[in-house]
């Protein structure tokens, strides 16, 4: 069965089951991080304005603090890196499909990337300021050009991007360590009021007024995005997602190195306090993401994993679920909807983790029901219709 991938608007290809499960895990995993943004005072602006205070389990070893710390640690930066790697895999699949058809590359791909950038812009303006699609679209344009170059050129670009990124986060971390800690900052009262009781048009205007600041992450992490895209290409061409014995051996090594090295380093950075936040999220998290790929792959290789089919459904409708989860959280947490962030402020972390679980269950149920009748998710179908001259798939009888 052929479907449109998150990274492949308008292009159909045979899906690898493992990729669907990994993509579903990445979508729900990014929500594990984003849900704290929606639930925090000042919401989107609070990320930059000091509103997201990570708990300290060493100072407060209560059950709530430990649960929140573990929840955040398992997710922060890891699933975003996983999603980025998978985007590179999708780009490699598109390139292979074009090569089999004898088409020139990148061909019409810049048009697809432009459409993805447009989708990300609409998502940024109307739903969520920390959108990833815009950054992915720009990165994909560069990496698409590299796919038609030699392996030597791609390898040089991959490790150059990694080196520049590590140098940048090293400088930022060194600056944080050598600068006196000013203490926790309170979120901007105006931003808190805006998301708690402001109107929807006011929130849109706020995003537009602060667009440069709210778009800083993809600029800061551009080197990492290029590296992870190319890493996804390399893993795909090495057979890391296939069902062959060779692919299984690669997944075992990924799990061993990624988790064996990444988890201790990540835990040390997390316990080291806010000065090591950048190092943990943008330096160590990608290593753990590689371990996640290996771990999930090994589990599916050896066991019948409960919930794998549910994750696969989310993965097959990844773009729709990504936008849908942010839309649901916006309506549940902001004052334009139920206003849970303001109503439950100061009540502890349990409701936030419960919110993640509830939204995840809605996405799983909705994606499974949708795929019983349609071959693509709703936004995936829009992509296909806009970028393909072929007719969209008819509903299943």
C-alpha cells in the first residue's frame, strides 16, 4: 500500500512498517515536550522568558518532582531529533523513487519544500509558535541538493555541520557556566495575561510581532538539522530500517551505543542544572534518539509489542497528528478554549502528564478510525492533491 510520508508531500512510496512506528513515537514524543509549553504561564513566550522552570529532583525528591523530571528527560530533544532523522529518511526514499523512475533530481522537490514551508508558516501563525515544519523545509532544500552529489561530499557536509553545531553549543554552554546565575526569572505578566484571557487574534498578532525571536531555534540548530537529515539518509542507505539480518544488527548497535553512552551523559547534564540545558537538548539528545531508534527496532524484531499498531497509525497520519495535537492543546490550555493552564496553575505536574496521555489517546483513536476509510491523513491528502497531478485516493468502501 502506498501513502504520503510526512517528509514527502505529493510523493507515494512503499512504506516500511518500522518507519511508521518510529514516526508515530516521534509525534507523540514531541508532544511530551510541547505539552509543558502549553501548560506553562506565558506559554510560547515563556520558553524565551523564563516561564519553563524544570524541577530539581535533588532539591525536592517528591514523587511529583521525580515523575516530572523523568517524563521531561525522556522526551526533551530526543523525539524531535528522532523526527528530524526520519525526515531525512523520507527525503532519501523520495530520491530513490525518482531515480527508479529515471527522473532528474531535485526536479519538482523545491516546489514541495516551498509548500511545506507554507504549511509551517500557517501552523506557526494560527496554532503554535514553535513549529518545526518551516525549519525542515529550508533544511530539506539544502540536503536535497546534496543527495545528487557523491558520498564523499555528503560525508564532508554531514560532519562539517556536526562540528560547527558542537562548537556553537560548546560556546553557549561555556558562557552559561562562566556567567553568574541570575536566578529564576518570572514570565512576562503581559504574556501570561494574553494566553490566559486574551483573544485569539491578539495571540496571532503577538506571534507575528515576535516572529524573529520565536523562530530562533531552527536558526540556532540549523547545523544539527543538516547533520540529522544526512544521518537519516545514511541510515536508510545502510539498511537500518529493513527487515534483513543486516538491518537487525545495525539496530542492535544503535541501541547499545545510543542508550549506553547517551543516557548516562544525558542524566548528568539534566542533574547539572540549567547551565547544561543547551548541551543536553542539542548535544546529547540526538545520541539518545539514535538509541531510541535501535531500541524500538529491536523490540519489534523480537516481540509482539502492544500498541505498535496504534503508533503505526499515528505515523501514517504524522503531519495531521502533529498539527492536530498542537491545535487540541491550544484549545484545552489557552483562554480562548477551556483555559486549563490558568485554572490549574500551581496544582502540580500530574494534570499536564494526564493531558499528554489524553491527547495521545485521541490522536491514536482518530488516526485508526480515519485510516479505515482513507489511505492518507487529512493534511497528507491536501498535500497530495496540491502537489500531484494524479487524482487523490477514493474513500475505501
